[in-house]
């Protein structure tokens, strides 16, 4: 089938549709052909990507044409304790609930074709509320979908899965664990309070500000930043991203392969920092009792404690503060500098 034959069939199928709507959809299809041709695709390949005309037209809800918002919310008598969001490519924003219910709003700002080939489903199963982004048809096109989810304080767990969308958490508070898994999206967490964040990211940056929670974060190639954080423990592993941490934690473990570490922690009791090819700069104000272990491949460790400066080499140990703080250093390719107040 050629492009002209395909477009003629589309116009025929839309003959009974609203005139303005049909014109916009036809223009959208023309744009897909133009983009595909610019990428070197043949007309047959573009048609294969777009899919069957009859299926596309049948999937278009005429009565909702032009609407960009869709809202789902919990209505069951059973209390929701767990929230699961499978966002696929959509951006997700989590905000506090004002009425004790999970409410989800979808806004699709992509092309007209994407608005009627991708949708969101919200469904309660027992005490679990699931939100899923679903492709109605196998149309390969750019999407710009956003989902806003309100989170009640009584939840015990939240799980968010994303392929390429950005994730934002703003002032979310509940007594439970939030699990986040993303492939290419950035994660922005601001002023949240919960038991624990468990974050896994392939290539997106993770930024956490003014949040109270234990943190476990693993990142392959993204940077990790924690500002004014509070919690009992923080564990951070990165392959090639830099790590910047500022806050109050009793136990801190940081491992980087090729990233630098900048750490300023108060009230630390136990610190383990490991790097292969990165440098570390660690500031420990108000630290009277701490167990510190640093590991690299071939660097030195400089400890500035009061008016004294100590330089350690591979596998040396330093006991300071009258024996209350122990520092072990093992290095291969990187330098550590520790400033103690």
C-alpha cells in the first residue's frame, strides 16, 4: 500500500467524524509520514509503524475527542494501603492527598495520534490501587504524557516503575516504603517524609532535597545529590555518577566506580566510602564518636582534625578524638580529604 492509498482510506474512514477533528488527525498522520521519510523510512515501513487504519479509527472515542484530561480515583469501601504505578514513558508527579483518597489525573500533551493510541487505567484490587499507562495500538510516535497522583498519609507502600519518564515527589508523607525503578528518567524528591526510599536508576539523575527517610539508591550513570537530608542510614552505589550528600545520618555507605564524592554529614556514627577512580571530599562537623572506613585504589587520605593534619596511605589506620573515632584507609586510584570539626 502506498502513502496516497493509506491516506485515502483514512479520509474515507473519517468521513462521518467531526470535520475539525478529522482535519487535525489527517494532518497528524501527514506529519508522521514526513518525519519517517526524513529518517530514511520507506512508505511501507511508515505504514507498518502506524498500523491498520480500521483499528486506529475504531479505537478513537468520538465523544471524547479533544479532551486531554482523564481522572481516576479510589471509590471502593476497602481501604487502599498500597499504590503501584507503571508509568512506562509518562512523567509522574506525586503529591499529598487532601481527602485521604488516591486520585490520578492524566494529561496527554503529545500529538493527536498519541492521545488516542495511549491511555491510563486506574484500578483497585483489594487494598492495592494500580495505575498503568497502556498503548492501545502499536504506533511508534513521540509522547508527552503527564500523570499526577495524590498520595494519602495512611499508605504503607508506594511503587513507581518508569521506562523513560521523569519522576517528581513533592511533600509526600506516609509511614511506609517507596520503591522507585526507572531506566532513563530523572528523579526529583522534595520535602518528603516516609520510612524509606529504595531507588534504582539506570541513567537518570537523582536529586533529593529536605527529605526525612532512610535512603537506598543505586545508579548506573546518573549523579546522586542529597541536600539537607535526615534519616538513620543512607546507602548509595553509583557506577559513573558523582555523589553529593549533605545532611544528618548515623550510618552512611557510599560506593562509586568513576564518580567523585562530596560528603558533609552531621552526627555520623559509621561511615564507609569506597571509590575506584574518583576523589572524595568529606566534612564531618560535630563528630565526637565515629567509625570511618575509606577505600580507593591508589590515593592518599588527608584528615584535617582541629588544628592537626594527618596523611594516610594505603591500609593505614588513624585513631582520633581520644580513641572515639577510627579511620581506616585503603586506596588505589583516588584521593580522600576529611575535615573534622
